C-alpha cells in the first residue's frame, strides 16, 4: 500500500512520513508543540470513513485500496483550533488497483481468431502475441508493445492456387484506460508499428515467394481484470498492414493474460 500527500497546518508544515507497506496504513505527521490533540477526518466519494481525535501525531487507519480525501485539525488545551489543513488526496494502492499513480510492467501471451479480407481472399487464421505495458505518471495512459505473429496457411482459391501468409509485427503505442472499479479497467488501444510479411503462392507449375516490410496499426478496445500479481484482458482489435498498396485488414477478438510486477 502506498500513502502520498502533504498537509499544511497554519504556519506549521506537517509532512506525511515515508510510505509504510503494512496491512493497516499508518498516517503520520509532525507534532505541533501547542497542540493537545488532533482531529483526523477521512472521506471516500463524499462519505465519511473516519472521524476521530487523537493525542498522538499518527493513526493506524484500516483503509482498503482506493482514493480518499483527508483533513487534520489541531486543537490546544482549551479546545480551540490552532490550525487545520485543507482536504488533501490520499491514494492507497495495492496490487489489485490500477490508478494514475500505479506503475506496473505486464507480459502476456494470447491466442486470437482472425478474419482477414485481402485480395478477395476471405479465410481465417491464427495468431499469438507477447504483450508488455508500463503505466506513465500521466493519468490513464499506458505505454505498450505488442509482438505479433499471424499465420494463414494454406488459403485455397477457386483456381486451386494455394497461398500461405506469415506476418511478424512489432507495434508500440498507447492504451487509454479508465478505472471502472478496484479490479476492472477498460480502455482504447492505438499502436502503430512495422510488419514483416512472407507470402508463398503455389500453383500447378511453380511456387512464388514474396517478402515485404510495411507499416501496420492496431486499433482496439479491451476490458482488463486486475488480479494480485496478474491480469486477464479480453477485447477486440482491428489491425491493418500496408503491403505494397494492397492493405491487409483483420478483425480479431482476443484473450490475453500476464503477470504484473
């Protein structure tokens, strides 16, 4: 769990202590010599979670992961207010929470069912990919990379020509996500990249092979389930690869899983 924030009491500056990794978060501040007790107020989504007074300069708050606001008021022996802070953000994060201040790197493998449309060929293929991502300190933006392999083998046309296609690509881009709850996030993906394609066309007389390097782009939308040390993501992606003027387009539902650390 992670506690971050600053509190300011009148002319006295109170700084939260170094984050403590504990089951029960400990909120700590510098004591004011003239204060006999402090009032600690913590809210979440407008509801009061904690409203207590203490003579100590810390409390152990039984808070779960989430986004809170807190306020501390200092009183002297007469019960008079001698200083108070404003409502400050308090973000407590665990492995099951993805928020704007949560960093992770995840890797995963997936299997997709692909329906391409290319040169009047309508067939299905298979693919696998390796996925990696890293949350930026910018709210709701994640950098990601997808190493992708697509295989279409063989594809038969009415003239009995067999076509085999293998596509290797590396796409790097961003995933704009929104936290739906402590466990679920949903987002939109935009990942441009490069693809290396091999095409083998076999007819009754000979086999021709072509190699091509072209631009590619992945557009997608996904729902991610965040577990303690891993994630599962399900969604759909549209991928377009530019092959010498003949665009190769595919739409694929996917399922990915991976680790977070």
